[in-house]
């Protein structure tokens, strides 16, 4: 029957295929399922993108979209032991990004500078005065430097400046209100009001 031969008299619905009725049914011994494999078993159900076990197409495609990796802060890391081992800093002095570039301990100014407090093996204190100016200085390094009579000035990273964090202060909590912090404070006010039985109306 051709498509142009379908009429109301002939009917437009195709007769249902009756499977599993033997070789005389016209669908063969295996009822159109083939021989062996997952498709021949009862209860087989596989997802549309399944490709027989090979790497699916959506996993072969490159992934594109938002990632926070672009906003990660990268540092040039310099330990106190690196300073003590270098001829330019054996007698102390000013330690900043320019001095470290000149000494060859840092490549350039493309990253922020961070000073860590690792000392040479067998030493537990610093005996040389350093005037350190860096974006970040770890707390152990700050204690060692100030304990030796030196000074530490942290300029902070871009993230610190945006959040209003003063790295040279004892209180390093963010001073600039963020949306998340404002929501948290509003929620705390609501909890306190609910505990007192008060109702806060929206403005």
C-alpha cells in the first residue's frame, strides 16, 4: 500500500507488530531483537545518548562556560630562607617587589607578592632586620620579622581592597558590605524579632 492509497475505507492505522510468535510470524526466531547482547534481554533500557560504551559525544565536546579560575589570585612566593640565602639580603634591608626582581627571586610584577615564614633547617628565629612591603605576609613570617626588630607593611590584594580588608590591622574582617553579608544580617534581625514575638514589616 502506498501513501496515496490510504483512504477512509482502507484505514490509516498500521497493524500492530506481534512479536514473540515464532518463525511463522514473519519476524524470525528472535522477534526482531537480534542475537545476544543487552538489546535482546528483557528489561533493557538505555538512555538516548548511549553510544554502545564509547565516549559519548557530549563528553568529547570541549566544555565552555563560567568558571572562577579566571579570578583566582596568583602569588609570587618567597620564603624567609630564600632571603637569608641570597647575597642581597644577608645583611637585611628593604624587601619589596622591585628588590626581589633585581635579585632574581621574582620574575616580574604580573602577580602579587607573598612572603612566607619558612626558615633554614635548624633555625627557629630571625636575627636580621627586614623592612618588608608585600601584598601578603603570612602570620608566622610577620611574627619572625617583627620579633627581629623589622617592620611589615601589607598592601593587600585586589580582593582585599574590594572587600575593605585592612591587612595591617588586628581586625581583618571585611568592612565593605556584600549582598551575602547584608542578607545574613537581615536574617539575624528577623530571627531576633521572631524570638521576641515582634513582626517586621517590609518597607
